[in-house]
């Protein structure tokens, strides 16, 4: 499975090094990356905006395009 290495990657220690503004887009129904991982990453960032898509999966930009564009501001 080609995606397995990406799923098993642990970059949480490096997240704290990000200093630029970040938008974390979370598809709460995503089967690939559990939403709690993205929430944990957001908690480690100082300049973060979180856009939660309650009824979207891994592709909120395709499943909820209008809401996604709004989240981009």
C-alpha cells in the first residue's frame, strides 16, 4: 500500500516549528487521517485557523466546495 508510509509518519514534534499562519482543514468524516490528529496539531500552533467540515471526509474541497471557499477567506 503506497499510502501506508504517509499514514505512519509522525511529524507532531516538528509542528511547533511552524511560525507562519496556518489553515487546518478538517473533514470530520475522513477515513484516512483521524480528525483528532489534526486537532492535536492545531493545538500546537500559535497562529492557526481551524475549518471543521462536519459532514465531509478526506476531500472537503470537493464535498463542500462553497464552505471550503468561505474557509479560505
